[in-house]
C-alpha cells in the first residue's frame, strides 16, 4: 500500500478514536475497525483476489478504504451500506481524498432492506454493523454469493451475544470452514472454495 494512503488511513483512524472518546451518543460514534483488524481484512481481500465486495457498515469509510484499496488491484467494486447519511457523506469525502471513490458504490439505508435489493455474486462479504440482524442478512445474501466466497464479521469477541445468531448460521452452512481470529475485537473468517477440494 502506498505511503500516502497509509498516512491518510492513520489520520482517519486517529480522528475516529478521538471523536468517539468525546461523543456520548453511541449511534453517532465512528466505531472504526482496530488497525490490526483492518490490515487483516485487507490482506484477506487481496489474497482471495476479491472483485465484488459487500460491506455492511460504512461509517466514515475507514474500513471501506482498506477494502477499496484491495479491489483496485482487480478492478473490482465495493458496495457499502450505512443507514447514516451523515457518516456516508464523511466516507465519500475520505474516499475521494484517498483516490478510491470510483471503486465504491455507496448505498444508504438499513442493511435488512438494501441487501434484498442487491445483485451478486459477491465473493467477499464483510459484516461490520447490524450484528443482531446479521444472520437474517446472511440468509438473504446466500443466493447472491459466488461459489468461492469469504465471509468476515467483526466484534465476535467484544459482542458475543449480539453476534451469536450469525455465528450459528455460518456454522450450519455446508462447505464453509470458519474460525474466529483473536485480533482487535474478534474477527470471524469463513471460507467456501469453488470446488469440493477447495473448502
């Protein structure tokens, strides 16, 4: 990753951390990924050569930039969803400055509504919002997943009760291997390969 982009991401991360420390309204907090989690998500997206990514939870675009940087190599696209118009406006500005806005499609609204309108196939889905609704969103997305697909979900260790339904749903899926990586707030990584020997 270019040093210019790395520096910009560090500035966004610092701003988000300082903003969240001041903000008392939880819904207005940025709640950005931990830096190590963001790097791991970026590495995984690059490793699987993802071309069509869905991100649930845009916030100020910190994680979106990491994902967009990965798909820029494959000339792919990140579709990102957030219910907050204010946060998506911030994300658009941050993506513009990062030079990655052309790699992102921004959708505003509740994840439960928007995922049903989307057209796949997605080869990577990142769940980073609406933890209670993640299992239902996953069910709606199943027909829209590519044969080889990576499913990621944050906050597995920090909010175990809220994400439990999603983890149960993933563990019931056939042909998926799933593991929780103890990085940041806990990242669930689930992979399905394209063929019988790839899972």
